């Protein structure tokens, strides 16, 4: 990844609006909604409570003008990204950079420093206009839905209300986080993690007579390019974040 101090610094599913606006809009889950671009600085999608949330944080703290994070959309079962954001803002992270007190499956911010995480918590005010319906299982891969009229109008009303307020930029320099995990497009990163998950859990489906030893550790082959050897499958994998891959493997195998 090129070492340039440009904004937005992390790639992702987002559109840019009014650069003078202090508001970032974050659609939790797989929703789509159109609101006037003059009402926000950036509008993006959050699907996961780890790398996805890290990208949001990286793009916020690299722009001190952003002082409000408006979350909308529908919560998703398992990842619970909306809940993860609330928990992060309220409780922070522990010494392993795991978000405290959340139901999210793998809420590790492995590619951010504690200082970057705290900067995010200090920089933005969280405003929640999410759809309050219960979290649902994902019925199909990456389904996209349009906001209904009520939720769209509620979001626009809140954005217009925020536009009437005065915010000053955060009193600190822009923070630029460097991570391989931020370089690829969101869909590519998600695909890599899904493939890694398949490699981690496939051996667990073997018969007990196979003598599966799930506590065998992955072998790091190349730090820069995220290349690891998964010993249970004997396969070489490319992962967007080595530390998160280790957390994911531990979560799926129980070790």
C-alpha cells in the first residue's frame, strides 16, 4: 500500500459528499439509502465488527473535521456490528484489543493501536437512527435491501438537524494508520476471510478416528504479504490480517 497521507485512506464501500460536513453516515449491514450529499462528508457500509470497523475508524481519525458518526440500517445476527460500535464507544477495548461487553463474534481491532482506538472514541459523537427490528440471520450471500420510506426520512431529518449545529474540527492532527488489511476492497477481504474460515473448520468435520489436533498453530511465511501455512489442511493461505486470522481460527476451533 502506498504511504500517502490522503483521505479517505482506507478503501471500502463508501461515497463522498460535502467535504465541509462534520458528519459521517454509516449503514450497518447490507442496506442502501440515498440522502442529499450536502448533509454528510462520507457515507459507507459496515458489515463486520473487525476489519470493517477498523476501516471506519481509520477513515474517521484521518479527517479531524468528522465529529459525528450517524449509524443507520439493520443489525445483523452474529457480527452485531451496530452493537459493537456502541460497546466500543462505551467500554473501549481490553489488552488484546477486543471490544468489551459485546455479543459480536470476533470483535478484535487487531490492526489499530490503542491510541488510534481512543482517538476515535474521543473524536466522534455517536448518533443512532438504526431500524429497531430484531437482528436477523443472513438468508443469502450479501443481499442488498433499500431503506423503507420511514427509515430513510428519519435519517434525513436527523442529518438536517445535525447540519444546523456548529462543530469545530478535532483539536489534533490527522492520524494515518498503515495496514495491509486496509489496502484491498471490502469484498476481496471478506472473501479471503471466508476462505480462511473454511480451511479452519473443514478438519473439524473429520471422524474422531482421524485424531484431529486443533491446537496446531499456523506458521507465518511472509508478514508483508500475509502468507501463512495452515497445518491442519497443509495449505498456504493469504489473509488480510494475520492477527485477526489467528483470532478467527481460535474462535472457530476453540483453541
